[in-house]
C-alpha cells in the first residue's frame, strides 16, 4: 500500500489550493479515504472523509463549506479542494486509507497560508 | 460533536515501568453493533502516526503485546506494561463513531 500526497505549497489568505493523493497497492475503489492534518507543533486534526463510492462526504466543522473532498476511482486518486484558506489551515495534510482504524498513511504535503 | 480529552498531557516514565494513558469522551462511543469505536495511535518523532489499538482493545498487526487497551462508555485507557525507549512519542485516541470524527489532544510520553 502506498499513498503519496502532492499539491501543497504557499498560498495567500483567501486563496485556494487543491491537494491530491495517489493510491497504489490496493483496490482503491473498495475503501473509504480520510484527510488528516497536523499544524506545526500541534496535534492531529481529522479533516474529511469520503466513502468508497464517493457518495458520502463528511467534514470537520473548521473546514465545512470551504473544503471539498472528492475521488476518482478510475485514477486511484483522492483530492481535497481547499478554498478561502486561512492562517489556521497551515499544516501538513495526510491522506489515510479507511474511515477509522487508519493503518495506512501518506507522508503528507505541507500547506502554508501566509501573506 | 464528540470531544476527546486525554490525560496526562505529558508522561515521563522510567524504562521498564508501566504507563497508563487516559482518554475521556464527551459522549458514549458505543455503536449499535455493540463495539466501541475508539482507536489509539502513536506518533513517534518525525514519523507519521501508526495505529496501535482499535475497537478499544484489539492490537493492530505487529504491535507488541506490552500495549493493551480497555474501557467502555466514555472512559478509555491505553496501558503499556513495561515502557521501552522506542515507545517515546505522542499518543492519540480517536473516535470513529460519529462524524465529524475527532482526535484527542495527545499525551506525550517521554523517557526519564
């Protein structure tokens, strides 16, 4: 199992960014997926979840209405569209397989929101 | 929204001694299927988190048997029977019962 995130970077407050997670080594379409973030020096924060079909999505209150999780089962790819970014969104963003009992994690992609 | 509160926030332990970490939930984590949806993770310095325990007490693959979990309702405990130097890091509990899912704030275990 391999999960590789990309798309992070420096963005100004109010800006947008789209993160991707490339999955391999397992039947991607059979598993739900999760995004978890970790701000510098802080703890883990659950961000969003999508079921295996892409028909159910749930979000943390802190990102609801600004972030959108999606997936492309034909490309074995997970995405996180982040709009209206704020300083408090600065973090390393990890994708993980499943909705809980998160065994497999990517190394993460860093997002910095700053002017 | 379910809030998980961990204690202590910092735990210095002598190698070979036991350790007990607590996770308290703002509401019961009992699912209608009879299971409690509570996981424990360890994030070692510079690493991604690793799953230690799921459904309160089931050790994940490869996790040493010195780690054990127990609890019910709203109160859960991770116990390490004999702490080893490689156990240092931050331990998180996570609830998967109700969205938004959530992590506790973490307990940092350090070696004395």
